[in-house]
C-alpha cells in the first residue's frame, strides 16, 4: 500500500452533508481512492462512496429529512435517542434507498471504520467485506453519538462514536502506508473545541471509566489532531477540503435548506480545491 493516497473523512453528525457533496464530486469525476477511513457520519458517507451510489448520502441528509424527521425531539420521545439509529441503519438501507452490499463487497478498495471501545477507551479500526450485518453494526457503532444515542455492540463489545477516540484518523492512514492523504473536515480552518470542563453525571457510563475519561479529554485530543493536520497541510503533506466559513449547521441540524446548501458547498469546495488549484492529477 505504501505510496498510495488515503482519503480521511471526519465525522460531525449532520454537518457531514458537506462531506456528501465532496464525495459526489469525486464520483462524478471517477476519483476512487485505494484506501478510505471514516469516522461517525464520515463512515456512513464513506460506505455509499465505496458502493458507487452517487447521491445516496445527499438523499439521506436532504430528501429523507423532508419525509421523516429522524433527528430531534420526536425520535427522543419514541425512545430512539436524539438520532433514530434504527431508522437510519435498518429502514433507510432496506426500504428508502437500498444499500448495494454486493458492489461494496466486490470493490478492491479498502474501507476502514473507526469506533470507540467503551471498555478500553481506545479507538478500534474495522474492515468488513463479507458479512452484511456486521458491516451495518460497525458503521452504526461509529455513528453512535455518546449520551445522545444508545450503545452499539460489535462482536459483543460495547462501542460509541469513533470521534471520541480518533476524530481525524490521518495517523492511522499513514501507518497503513498512505504517503499522501486527502482530509475532509467539517469545520472551518482555525476551529478549535473550547477548553472547558465536560461534566458527566456519575451514572452516565458508570461501567466504563476509561470511556468517561476519554470523553472529558476529548476537546484536548481533538485540538491536537487539528493542529497536526494543519501542520501537515502547511508542509503540503496533506490536502484538506473544509468549509470556508464558520458553519451555522449543528450536529443535529434539521433544516433541509441548510443541509442542502452545505451539500452544495462541499461539492463546490472539492471542485475548487482539486480542479482550479490543479491538484486532481496529483492525488492518486
């Protein structure tokens, strides 16, 4: 694998409508990376990229939100959490926009999904190219926002959102042999998580002290990762595609118009970065 280009997809909940636009630009231009690694909603976008289903992720953020409010108070009242994960990982891929498992399993490119192990408080990196149910569980685990969503079990182990332990897994991509990397972020340049105390009631994740510690230090590890990515970018060791302005889209955004605009921004940002700056010939 050494010498190839990796594609690194940050999470961010509904902010990943931006990432959906970036990936549709790649598909429209037949840009297929030999290695993709995704976190949280970045992972859920990534599987549709690997399965060559152009527009599937946009449909989930924009068109599906018009029909079914799967984020917010209603799913909470149904006992599903802030985001209805049962709907997204059962009804959506089976009924609303079927996922092409066969194509995903047939493609040669690698796809790595990051989840956070509740028992160890460390990142886990999964690849699955044969078992449909296990693949869905892995991606669901990566997207299971802490506190907001129920735990997801992979191989019997409780997992939460991959962003808790490895928000921007460019180091993992480099360790896996990718000399160059495209990093898709969902925050504008200069963004940092605020340095403030993260309070967790004692009963929340009481059985998982390592995870609790990781959650309390997440702002610090995230900011360190962002600073590392920006240093790589300055040295031209990575190409970063990110929103240009501060976002007015939240992690649990429900505004269809905002999500549609963010998707378009992602598409245009990828076009500007790779075509207008003449980088498209150098990335794969």
